[in-house]
C-alpha cells in the first residue's frame, strides 16, 4: 500500500493505518470471537475461511 497508494481507495486508511495479524495470530482471534458468543459461521467469515484453511495447512 505504501509503494502504490494510487491502487487503494481512501477508505482503506480512513480509520488509521492498516495493521495485519500474522497467520499464527488468527487462532487467538478465532478463540476470542467464540468466547464472545459469535456463531461459527460468523467466526468463519470474520477470520476468513479460505485464508484460515491455507494457514492451517502451511503453518503448523
């Protein structure tokens, strides 16, 4: 994003800088969402089902 800001609309940074969670951090995010009562389909959507699937296979 920093190298090619013209490719990203202003909405990407309207709420401040974007910070990414490393893949191994997604399991903690998933657990926190479940602990707060989010239904499984919502957790899957928030965490990113496909990304989580790939991360699970790659980072063990």
